[in-house]
């Protein structure tokens, strides 16, 4: 499994890297712009990510905007919605309106901080990635 973590909080980013690296390659960035650039590069090289763990509250462009750009890149490559990279939105907010907004915007899962190793693996398993 090839994973991309886009998370501005260093501790959260390191935890995700540690967990996801046990399943394969894991790239990580602190900003949405870097995450989109890495996703675009991997997609262009036909080595797309299987999973993107995306913080909702990123500086600069938000996690929602990053997700929209990722879905647009997949659309440009004729990847049908639901057949592309699995996107797991991660946030400290359990605000139901934000959760509904994320799913309306085509995320595949939503994880509220604090979470544990098992909860993250449960989402990955539900996606069929492990």
C-alpha cells in the first residue's frame, strides 16, 4: 500500500507515518500545496497513492480544497469516482456539518482525533487496502 499523509501537526504526522509505513511506502507533507503536488506527480507517473490521510484544518488551502483538487486530478485521468485513491479525512472536530460536508465532497472516511492505531486500521481495512 502506498500512502500519502497531509498533516500540519508534527506529532500527528509522525504517528500516521509510523502506522502506515508498516504497510508500505508512506510520504508525508505539512501543507496542502505539497500534498497536491506529490499526488499529481504520483498520478502522472502511474504510481497513484492507495490512501491519502488528510487533515481538515491545514494552513493555506484547506483539507476540503486538497480533496477537491485530488478528485479533479483523478477526473482528468478518467478515474471514476469511487475507483480512485481512498481519502480519509482526519480532524479534531466532531462537528456533524463538517463530517457531512466531507462525505458530500467525496471522502471515503472520516476519523476524529484523538484516535488509536486500531481505529485507523479499521478504516484502512474497510477500504480493502489491508
